[in-house]
C-alpha cells in the first residue's frame, strides 16, 4: 500500500510540475480558452489535495480504531 501511494504521488507530481505541461510552445495567456484551462488545472490540483487529505485521514482513523 505504501509503495503504491508513493508511486502515485511521484507520477502525479511529475505530471503536475512537468516543464512541458507548464510551458509549451504556443502557450498563450491571451487566448480565449486560457482562463478555462488554468481554472481546470487549479481545480484539479485542489481535488488532488482533497482526495489525499481524505485518504490520509481515513487511513489514520482506521489505524487508530485497530490499535
């Protein structure tokens, strides 16, 4: 379980913070879809953080009950 979580964290952080994902050729902030794309990215990061917090909280609660 721990290895799977670390692998997921590594892949997601590499995807989110990849230089090719952050700045690619033709990256234009004045394009009409730029706001929607940046909002979707921001909300995606928020969702990932929320899911991670929920998962850790659930894991700790289960560990506390079994102790």
